[in-house]
C-alpha cells in the first residue's frame, strides 16, 4: 500500500466577528475572495445553529479545517486533494491530515502571539493596522507552512528537535555560564536548527514555545544577520509581556540565544560575553557541526538495516531523528526511498501511530477539535485489553515499526528485504544502542 503524498496547504486568516480577511499564505494560487467569504460564511452559519464546524472533506479528497482563537481571529487551512491512503485506506489518511492541519493552525496562532503578543490580536482597534503588523509574522508562518528543512519535525510532534553532541558537558557549562552572565535563566545553543544544549529553565518552557523559538532562531539566522535583539511573547508563559531574545551567530549554522529583560544591551553582550564564553569552544562547536543531520554522536553505531528513525523522550519532550542514505543492492527489486521521501514517510508513520495506538501526552492548549480527535483515538485504544506498546506497518516502499516504553517512543523505517519477524529486535536494539551511548 502507498502512503499519502502531502498536498500544498493554503492558510487563511480572518477576523472572527466580521470575517474581514487579514492575510493569505501558501498555495500556488490564492483562493478567490468569493470562496474565502463562503468558507467564513458556512462556519458562521453553523455557529448560528449551535454547530461547531471544525473540518470537512472536498470531493477531490482535499481537507478544510477551521479554528477560532480567543473569539478574535479565525484561521482556516485548505489542503489539496488526490491523496492515496495510508494504513487503512483513505479514511485513515483523512484522519491524519485533519490532525496535521489542526496542529498547523495551533502553531500559526502561537507564532502570531510570539511575534505580536496576545493583546494586539484579541483587542483589535484598527484592522488595517493589524494587517500591516501581521506582515512581521509572514516569514515565520511561511517557514511553518513550507517545512523548509528536512528533519525538523517539532512542528508536528511538539517535541524539541535535538542534536546529541560529542561533548555535552562542555557545551552545557558554556550555555549555563553565558545565560547567567547575561542576567538570564533561559539560554539555548542551536546547531542546524536543532538544540544541542539549553539551560534547565529553557526546557521548562512549554514544548510548543521551545519548538517555535527554535523555528524563529532558524528564521533569523537565515536572514543573514550575525546578531539581533528581538522582542518575543511566550504564547503560554507570557502572552502579554514581551521578553528580549538576544541571538548571536557563533559559526555558520551555530547560534546561541538568551531570553532576558532590559539588560544587557546587544552590544555589551556581543562584545563582552560571546567571545569570553564561546571562543575557547570553537573546535567543540565544529565537532557539533560535523554531527550534522545524523543528530547522533559517533559513539552511536546504528544497525546497517536502519533507513530512518525518530526517537522521542516522552518526559523531556525532546526528539532526535535521522535519515541514512543506504546503497541499493544491484539485484534489489525494491529500491530504497529517497532521502526526502524517507522524511515524509517518517512523519506519516508517526501520525499513523499516534492517531491509532500511542498516546500523545503534551503540555499544550488542546483545541476542542483535537480533544474530539483524541477522544476517537482513545475509544479506538479502549478496544484493546491493554495499552498498545508496539506496532508495525508494511508498505510498498519500506517497513515501519513503532515502539513505546515508559520513557521513549521510537519510530523506525527499514528496507523491505528485512524480514517482518525481525523488526522488533531491530527496534529494541536501536533504542538500546542510542540510550546506552548517550543517556537520551
């Protein structure tokens, strides 16, 4: 069976009370104003009849989801159709697509709060001014929509994409010292979009906040600036009072940041603190860069039959993921999926497992729509006499295995020639190899 190919997604933002369009992002062609008006109108009609319209499917297999935030802003996501099913046919892929789009709307709202603050979005005094202010969110929203970097899965999992460095103690000491010298308890070192080290208080932020701050760091880094002083609101921790995000590029691909108050100034932190704490660690940072997309240090030896993996620490809400390029055997009838396709399959298998078998325990604001979806999942799970701990899926492109323990969830892709009966031992050995070597 084939897993679905994700279509393009168009995002619409309107005022909730009057339906005035605020912005449109994504999609190759913008939807006509009449269609946008109809999408808003049908939601308002349902509300007038005491019905909450959260999702519908088009004749072509497309999906539309609605979500109103704080009775102020309505977000609508419209995805293209013509998907082929995952797992148990079209209805399965439909459920996964709905959850994915609801997750996107949650992320976009939190992105808007992160940049503008909740007050400006909830107490709209001037719609035209709000339209102008929202432009400052566009690059980050596009970043979320386009998923520009393979291997960054936090938008979907709400776990912090992490990189496990070869010398974690050195980096931890430097991050802690740097944050303290900057009068902050919140510091983070990001390598290629993944967190390599962070202070204890950083990990205590809501998982969504950690994911969005990492995305913002990537976005600011991609803009080419060596340093910046950027005001941010924490969607759950501080939605109405801004903090300063000080970000510094240490090497191309390596950034450090702190969340702080009025002091220190950007100049004093850049001239007095960056060199003091990070110049002695240039070689250590280069070692981090060399780990790259693998996310795992050289001390971890993966089995040769592992195509891709996503490992989640359920307690810390952190994840590591990687895709390996395996050489196709000349006599093989089934070539390995491409690297980009492996990332796509990994995301789809994660959604397959978490909408059916594995519970998602997340510290986040769950929408009524998602609660409804989770209720369906729980009803499905209640059909078992136990909590499922492992599952597998055989597709036309690879074999997939999911493993859940008290501490971890592991999602694994392996080539088709690997015998199905061997999948459990491949998964358990992979989990053991990573945890014993890194303590993740």
